[in-house]
């Protein structure tokens, strides 16, 4: 199977994975033959793309990091603000991820819609944060506290006008300050719950603090920032960058990874970024790429060199190991073109998403 951006999906393509609606119900089943009407409806609903099955991508298997059922349960609980359910879901996320140990590879591109972004985003951030914690050798109880904090990091957004959160343009300074209050709102919602650890609450409060003290709400610096908050910050920014929003296009995975690497020790904790890089390949399986020699290909699997995966050429169907094939020793994957937004203005918009 392979991932196709929605604008490149064509009639007659066959779905490889189910497409779900905002409530976790199946919109289109696997093996559905896509029609022009289906494609238009998916585009209108805000889907970034779909997984398809075809001859070119035969044999490429993309496994779910956690089950679809658990992902949908998590989004529903976040939407409802059901803290008791979120506790159970956090334990189940940790359990499913620990079953994979360090064989976890977050090479799946999640399908997101505009309306449910906040809720699916929280689940994505919880999964990514927990995986980072696993690579940092956290024990199970710490992973649970971290996962729960990540699930609830944006719960305070319910107290902010949706018109500001989803504004299709740059925020005014006043609107931006209103949005910044969501971290304190989230903390206040959890503060009176004695069954939630202080470490979880502090992570929720401080997940927008930067290493250099330019973050919020308390402008903490370096070691003043709680460890869980450092991890959630990395996961939050990565998922926000790679998501389509009303005010920006999604960044390529490689672009988002470069941003995190460039922000190490300035915006982000270096250890958290390095653990993230162990789990997240620069080029996800099943995505389209263009080589520096002009050839188009799809990624089949990754190698020990994250910048030189095994790819399948579109024209010939031949698999090429870019880390070993002598005929491709000087060929690399061409960098993606950065979207027109400059990084500074995008960061100001997406950092609270």
C-alpha cells in the first residue's frame, strides 16, 4: 500500500485502509473503489490523503502503531473531556506500545479532518510522546503519566472561542494571548483531581515552554521545564507541522524533522528530539518521493541510514537500496519545497495546536 495526497487521488484507485468520520464510524471500507464523487467528498471534509493498494505498492505493509479502535476511543474521550475514560485509554496506549518494545516505527501518516483535528491531534501527541518515553527508557508508570498528560494537554481549549482557534489567518496579538491561556485552563481543569499526579499536571501546564525561556506561560528555561513537558512539546510541534490547518498546508515529514533538529537546545530539549528521531523515519513507508536524478519512487522500507531508504522506482517497479546500490551512490531524495509560509509566522500559529 502507499499514501496518496488527496489532490493526487484518481477515480478507480482502491482504498487499502478504512476511512473514518469524526465519530470513529467507517466512512469508506477498505477495498472500496474510489469514484470522483467519493474523492470530492473526502476533499471537502478535509482529509489530507488516503492509503491505496496497487501493483506498484504491492508488499509494502504499514502497521497501525495503536489500534484504530483505541485511537477513535481516545479522540471521543478528548472531545467529551471524559477524564476517567482518558485514564483508561492512556493505560491501553502504553500497553499496546510496550508490546512493540523498541521495534516501534512511527512511519504512518494519519488521516486528519478539519473538524476533529484537536481531538485526533491529542491522541497523536499522546502516542508520539509515549514512544519518545519508551526510547528514553521510562518505566511503565512514568509512561502512563506522560501519556495522560499528552492526551489532556489541550483540554483547556474548550474555554476558548472556536472562532479564534480555527481562524483561517494570522492571529492578532490579543487573540494570540487569549490562546496562550489554554495551558493554564488545562491545568485548572485537572488541578482539583487528586487522582492525577502532580507531574502530569505540571506537564500539561508547561508544554509550551521553550529551552531558551521564550515560551509560555512562565518563561521557564532549560532544567526548570518538567521532563514530560519537554517531550510533549516535541510531539505537539511535530504533529502540528505535519497537519493541514485552515491557515497552512502540511509540512513534509522531512521538513518537520529538520525543524525539530534545528530547534534543539533553543526551542526543544535535545534528548527528547534525539529519542524522537530514533522512532520516526525521515521518509515514511509508502510515501511518494522524487530523486535528485529526476526519477519518481515510493519508499519501501528504511535502512540504517535514515536519509537513504529502500525505494521502488515508479517507471520500472525496481527496488533500489540507496544506502548500498553503487549505481545510485550519488543519487539522493530531493528535498521537498517548503510551503510559502515562513517558519516564524507558522510557529506563531501552530504552536498551540
